[in-house]
């Protein structure tokens, strides 16, 4: 039985219209659109196994629409609000499948759009400057309660955990001025008015082997995921679309289909490595309609070099670690930034299996990764 009950969407839409009437807003101007996809529970033995291996979720995982996008149960509660988020023309979105150079790109984009204000960038965490649109879906109430109890004697960390599940879409709706938005949602699940808004969208794609290795470490590190298995088992989940934001290939192909849209810039992570970092900065700067002198771009390039970026406290989610949301004995949020680092995790059999999977999924597209 679907977890997401369609009639409830219409009830919520009616309620929003009543609010508009009370505030003398014209109902006709409200573009409230019911979330268009069915959301169904994963149940039975598969859900039991998933809950055992991914301890951040405590209720059930769900699949969304015909692509069966995979999410924790919290997605069902916020799907219609995220779908009806009102995108503005001057918004800047960074969209990726997880672990595809997202944080790196966010820092670059924010600085380019804010006159290379390194002082503010160092003082204000990236998660505040560039909110994560759907992160609240991943904060299960039981996990949150455990973290609150763990931090009950630390007012600062307690307050952080208390606000950790405040919806990104709601925070952004309350934000004045230009908004910078991070999301891992595929194009088909983005707010319904994003295309007509004319906002800037930067989509970063990374090869699936490196993505899987990096995502494996993040899943082990952050308790909202709480993965407790080894890499071969993790790859099995990844390949079979049983990881948040999968199917990976549907995500990447949707991004590829939009690469010619005038408001979309599609870039491969592999083209943003140490050799091509400067050209990537210049390409993104041009897309954002920002111009800087060569000397200023030199400074930005140095700021973004991985050896410097890895030690940048503003981008490393220190508040998550301080509150125990991230494990201290695991890899940090900004990990290695390598291309082809997957070779250290795939044995010969797993590599052959992965290569076959990749080959099969590239047959119907002209998408090809640089490496």
C-alpha cells in the first residue's frame, strides 16, 4: 500500500488556499500542485535488512515514481512542500548525485557570486551560506532524540541538533536576498516551477565507481545514514538502486538531457581536477556572469586546491562532528577528492561486474565520462 496518501495532498492544498484567503491573497495566484508521483513503502525482509545495515532510518525506506527513486520515510512527509517551493529567477542551484564534487562547487559558486568575500566565507559555515534543500528528510525523529540526549549538557550542540531537521525548503522560503541552494534531487523531483523560473543550475556528474567509494565512506561517517557494512555489500546496494537518491543512472541521464538548457551548466567532476581547475573556474564564472582579474582568479584557484580546501573548517561540517552526528574515527566530510581512487576498493571480480553494469547503462546514451 502506498505510504503517500493522495487525498492528504489535496487536503493540505485546500488548507494553504484557506490561509491565502485569510491574508487576502488571490487564490488564483497560488500555483500549488499536488506531488505527481506515487510513494510506496519498501517492506518485508528487504526493509528489515536495509534498516539493519543503514541505522539512521528507523521506520521504512520508500521508492518514488516510476524510476523508484530511493529515500528514507521522511521524504513522504515533505514531498509536496518541496515540489511547491517557489524558485526565484536569481536563485543558484548546485545539483549533483552525492559525492560528485558538490561541496567544492558550492564554495566556488558562492565566492564567485559574492565578490570573492573570503572573510564571510571563513566565518559563516557553508551549510548556512548554501542550505541543503532536502536534508531534513534524512533526520529521523528517533535518531534526533538520541542525539539530543547525547548533547543535553552542551547548550551549543543541543541547539544545533534541535534545529537540524528544520526543512531547507522552509528556511530558503524565509531567506531574503539571493539564495544558494544545494540538492541531490534529480531533475524530475525538483520544484515544478524551476524550469520557468530561469534560475541558474549547475549540474556536476562524476563516474559511478568513485562516487560509490566516496558515498560509502560518507554513509559510514554520518549517523543519518549509519551504514554498518563493508564496501562489496555497499556496492550491491548502490548497483541495485537501494541507496538514497538512486537510481544513479537515471539521475545522471536526467542531468545530461538538460545540458543544452540556457540556464543549465553541465560539468564533469573529472574535468574539475587539479589540471583543469582554472578552466572550470572560468567556465563557471562566465556562466554566472561574473568577471574577475587574472590575479583574483589565481587566489580563488589556490583557495580551492584540495590540500587547502580539506583544511577549510567552514566547509568541513565541524558542527556535525561536534554534536556527534558524524563519527570522528571515520573519513572526514571532505575526504580525498581523487579521480580513480576506486581502484583501491574493487577487486578483479567486482571491477568486472561494475564495468559490465556501466557498459549496459551507457548503451542508450551519448554520455561518456572523461576518464
